[in-house]
C-alpha cells in the first residue's frame, strides 16, 4: 500500500528537500540543521515502523533509497557550491551514484530483471555521507565555520569509492552468471 505511514514519512522527507536546499543556499544553517534532523528522524522511523508493522512495500523499498540519494546529492552539491565541503568529495559521491545507476540500467537490459539489494558497504557509505553532512551543519552552527579535518573527507571518499567498486563487482558477477 502506497499510503501507509512508512511511505508517508518517506514522502515527507522528499517534500522537505526544497526547504533544506533553500536553507543551504541562503546560509541559514540553523534551519538547515533542524530540517536535516527531522529528515534523519523520518528516515529512522519509516524503516522501523515498516518492519514493526509488517508494512514493507515494493514502492517503499524503492522510494526510501531514492529519498536518501536526493537528500545526499542535494546536500553535497549545494554545500560544495557554497564552499562548505570540498568539490572533489562531491565529485566522488555523485560519480559513484552515476556509475551504480548506469550499471543498474545495463544490468536490466542484459538480464531483463532488476533486483537492487543494498550492500553493507553501500549502507556504510550512505551512513558516512549523512554523518558528514550532519557534522558539517553542526560545526557551522556551533563555530560558524567549517572545522572538519581533511582525513575525514578522505575516509568518506574512500568508503564511497570502495562501495561503488563493490556494486560494480556484484553487477559484473550477475551478468557473468546470466551468460553461463
């Protein structure tokens, strides 16, 4: 069912996105942090409620990661455009997502099916990206300037890159198993 509570929470996260984007563009980082926390809480509760109430739907299983990607990509693009996070990190994050998406499309055409299952590395990469965005917003509100050490950016980039390679490897294995 599309209209169950978990899916409504996920949709609300997507609807928060333009407001979040506006707060970043206009450097209203206190409001951005509040919206980010609300989005994080809805993300936590949509999955929890779906599991507890046995309301996991195909629609929700697709919509939830899409909402996460929208939020992450918007955050990285706008924060790097305003100089809050390094542009090279945004390039890594978006490149990984574009490569994985392209691989999914190719996989669909080769196998005539598409069953996307998140991996532990993929979840770790997304979690690291969300934590980084939250930490940057927190620092901007506490100190008014960015104080994230460069090695943390590098760690997020490495985890993101490794995750992308892992998805690529899994996709290639699926294509190979279809051709044998």
